[in-house]
């Protein structure tokens, strides 16, 4: 997947070192169900396990022109029978690359991939109940609120509420292809 500023490519083994570094930074993981202190080995094990699961996809967000990795996208719950999937995790890791629209650009690329390449009917995404930045971005892109998922995630041993949003194929074409 490619846009003006980004290339989103399948994650490779070497990316795990970056993920291990990024996912131990509180400013990256604050609003994710990622426990503190995850090790490189845990991230590698997760990477291998997810690669073997056809209901999951892992991508690395890179910045042009040098293809510098700046973030991650993890897709799960790919259901070919129901034509649905979940964008489970998307982040821009470096604070210097935040606020520049790369997260929005990456999400738009993934939605294009989901609706055009994978022929999905429905894409879901969720966010921590108090994550106003994610909520505003997802709504700007065209996701609709579905409701609060009570105790749907767990972080550092504590349950967290997640706000569920979705987009349907017709909404994608209406919003993104005017």
C-alpha cells in the first residue's frame, strides 16, 4: 500500500526489534491493551503466532522516501464468510512524526485495502473510552459509533472499556470517493 508520504508493507521479522522498543514507551502504549514490560521475545513470539493465523495481518508503516519505519498496523478477526475485519492496533511511534497526518493517511490506506482489495463489507476499530484523539480521528474518517464494550480489554491486570466504531463498504465509498 502506498500514498503520498507512506508505504505500508507487511511486517518482517527485523521489525520486531523496533516494536519491542516502541511498545515499551508509555506515550505509545498509553491507550492500547499492551502490558508494560513486554520483552523482545514476547513480541517475536506474537509476530510468529500472528503470521501463522489467516485471520490476522501485520503491517509496518514507513515514511517515504527512505522507507523509515514509523509505526504499526495490526488487523485481526478477518472473517471471509462475513466479509468483516478489525483494525486492532494502529500507531505512529515517534512523537516527532505525530500530528502530521500520517495516522490518518495510514488508516485511509488500510481502509482502501480492506474495502477494495479484500472486499470487506464491514471494518471495526475501537479505542480506550478516554482517548479523545483517536475518537476524533476515527469519526473524521467516517467510522460510526456502535457503543461501549464494557471490560472488553485488559491492561496491566485491569479491565478497560473500549468504544467500538465501524464502517460499512457503502459508507466508505460515500465518504472516501466523493
